[in-house]
């Protein structure tokens, strides 16, 4: 299918960020085209199917921990975007997850009271009181973070107009909003002394951002704690997994008049008179735009798409210096089910040694069986399991290997031994 001759906006990449930006721009009346190099949308948030002996298995390969998808109002920015473009995602809710920690094999419920019970069991009442004081201090920050609606955010003086009557309310919360600037590690260390509590915060930060708490956004963690420690806190699993979330965003984009084009790799961004004027595709054709280009590619890939002299050297240096987290190692299994598996929580998070650091190589893994909540992912009597290392696998070990080669297979067997002992 041919592309529009000159849309208002071109978005490079159909990851969650690219689809959200494109859908919102289309909602506000822009003619938008999303260009995706691959044959499916979603980027890191995706799933895949395999027909094995018992039938069709649908494997999840995207984010495992979701919250705020299945209710409204919600502080989850993704939920806000979906609602803005007339979409939603069906979810199954659950409350418990498993922990395989140096302290032992544990199960904890989402919410303040279940976690306090766990802390009392492991560390005593003094540690539980310390956590309660921390949450009491953080609670106004959670309110402040949730009071700022995503769709009102603007980079100009029109913010107050967008917020309307909420602007005065937020002025009163300005001191707390300022406290939430920077990394969450400084906030946590200022209020927590118990080692397990600090390890726990580090664990949550790494699960959410792929970074230790020193480098995880304080505002993001305030939003998370505001959801997870409510009286009726719960986690959500989207029916159909990450692929269902992506499909909802694509529907919303198209409902608003936007277009998604798959198999359209971009080779370069056209810059004229200091502004992005379009893109050059790998097949040699060009697509111009009237308003600009949004790149949902990585900072380093975006640099390669721009002409060398298109941006100030200092800006290029800053973008090139963007810290990179390590890679993810994924492990997928099709399993015969049974009472022992069916009694497990959907998630288990394993940490080997707190002292090595939460981001140390082969020190943390997540194991999820989404088919416990969404039986359509596996044939009757079976389960699908998704294991992954969250941003602690060195990419350098894989960079020179080609999939399908004996060397690649040997490295895969070696590295995946983490998941089975």
C-alpha cells in the first residue's frame, strides 16, 4: 500500500512509546504515519505463537508486571492514552506474587498491609514501623504525581490553561513535586535504614526501570507506590498479553485516522533549515512531512539516522552518552500442567545475593506463567512459562554470534542454565 504524500507527522518505530505518541497526535487532528521496520508492531512488547504437539502455545515476551490497566481513573499513563483514543484492554486481576530471595521462599500480596506482615516476619516490628513512616512521608508525593494528568502536560506556558482548575491545586503540591525530581535512591536512603527495606526498594526499581534505585525516576516510583499500596491494590494481566496491549494501541491509532506501515525501515531523517522535513526509507524512496518527525528508535540509532551536521555537537554528545542498561535473556517453555504448577503464583522473582547488587550479572531473574490467569495461551492441561533476566545480561557476550550457528546454540544453553539450576 502506498504512503500518504506528505503527512503532518512521521513516527519512526511502533514500540509502546511510538504508538502512544502517534495515537495522541492523531487524536488531536494531525495526519500521522508510523513506520516500523519489522513485520509486527510493539517493539519489546510482543508475543509469538508456536504449534507444538498438544496444540497452539502463545508465548509472552513483553512486560510481565502491569498495574492500573483495568480501572478508571488510573495513574497509569498507558491506560490514559488508551482511554483518550477510545480503547481499553480486558484484564485479569491478581494480588499475590512469589519471591525467591536470600531470606527464603516467600509469597507476598500487593498492598501495604501484606508487605508489612512480611516485614514483621522477616525483620521485626521496628522495620515495619520504619516502612510505615516512609510510606506516610511518600503519600503526598503519590498524590501529587497522580494529580498531574498526562494529557495536560505541555512544554510551554499553556500548561496552566490545560490544567484549568487543577492548576491551583497543583501549586499547593509544588514542594512535593520538586522533592520527586532526580533518582529514587536518594529519597529511599534518606528515610530507610533497614537493609532489607533498601534491598526491596532496589528490587522494585530494577523491575520497573531496569536500573538501580539511584537512577530510577522518583516520580515514577511515587506513581507505582500510589497504585500498589492502596487498600484495594492489585496487579493486572492483560488478556492476550503484551500483544493485546499493542493491538489496542494500533486500533486506537487507526480509529483516530492514523496509519501504521510495517516492513518500512527508515534509513535516515531529512533535515532542512534546522527542522526534520521527512525520512528516507531503506528502499530508496523518501516521505516528507509538514510538522516533524518523532523517533521511537533508541538514542544511538536515532543519531545514526540524523545527518552528522544536523544537530549541535553538544546535543549529539549528550545523546550518545545516554546510559544503556544491559540486555534481557528470555527463556520460554511449554509445560504439561498439574496441581503443583496450578497452585503457584503467576510470578516469581529470584535474587541470588543482595550484596552483589541488584543489577549484577546473573543475580536476578523473573519467572512468569501467564496461562495460570489466561488459559487461552496454552492448550488444555498445559502452561506457558516466560523466564527472563531483567537488564542484567551483557550484550557483549552475544554481539558477534549469529542465531542458528553452533556457537550461538552453545552460548544459549550456557546462559539459560541460570533458569534451571
